[in-house]
C-alpha cells in the first residue's frame, strides 16, 4: 500500500527550508501532498492560488508530490486523502510548543470515528543552514528591498518583488 503523507502549511511564501523538508519527507513516504491553506483565519500576503502556483512551479518535475489547496479541519482532509501521517518541520526549540500542541490535538481529533487510526505527525529537521529561515523574515526582507535569492526559489523571489515593488 502507498504510504501517503500530508505536508500542511500556509507557505506564504514557500522557502528553501520548506523544499528541504519536502525532500526529506519523500525519502520516507511514497507520496507527499503539500496542503496549502485557504480561507483560514491567518491573513496572508499571497492568495491561496498564488501560493499553490509558486509551489507547483518550484517543484515542477518532482515526482511523488501533489500540491493542493485545502480548507477545513486538517484531520478530515487527511482522512479523505488516506494519509497516514502529517509532516512538519522543526527548526528550533521555539517551534516545539506550538507544534506539540497541534500534533497532540490532531491526534486526539483523529482518535475517534469516523477516523480509523490516530493521525501521527512526523517532525523533520531541516538542514542547519535553514534553521533561521522563515516566510515571515523573507517577506520583511523583500518588502525592504533586501535580497532573498539565497532563501527562496526563483519564482518566489520574482513574485515577492512583483508584489512589493511592482512599477505600475
Ligand atoms: O505554516 P503554518 O501557518 O504554521 O501552518 C499551520 C497549519 C496550516 C498546519 C494549521 O493552521 C492547520 O492545520 N490548519 C487547518 C485547520 C485545522 O485543522 N486546525 C486545527 C489544528 S490542531
């Protein structure tokens, strides 16, 4: 049976740190669905469609990954997709508390019918060079006309520049 995992997030925008986690997840699972939030409470710079399109472009030619938008409860989406695990990246201790809370809540929510098995979360560490990287910092640097080339795929760099510094 295919082992399917879901890598959920806002990906506002995708960074090289996300891609690093995705590659690691592909070493463990047969298929990884990159699940991009839409319609959540979090205000995002890019629309759901824009975030999805950037991921599609940045991972074009990668096999075994499926980028999709999702809304609603993650555990319900995971059940529909027949996923056996969630993937989350852990950069530093500061990520841990929020991740533990979400991981335990998702496991709890998926521990009763109609769910069949509790949904576990697999935490992966990115390469050390990405431990200080975040979408929030990347947006700030781009907004202030800094160079984000080392931190994001080309398509994201272009879209950030267009968003913040478009000449109309
Ligand atoms: O990249 P982010 O913003 O840290 O990702 C957070 C995300 C999308 C994983 C989380 O907000 C989420 O799971 N949202 C879907 C709604 C849901 O199921 N909420 C309950 C989580 S315990």
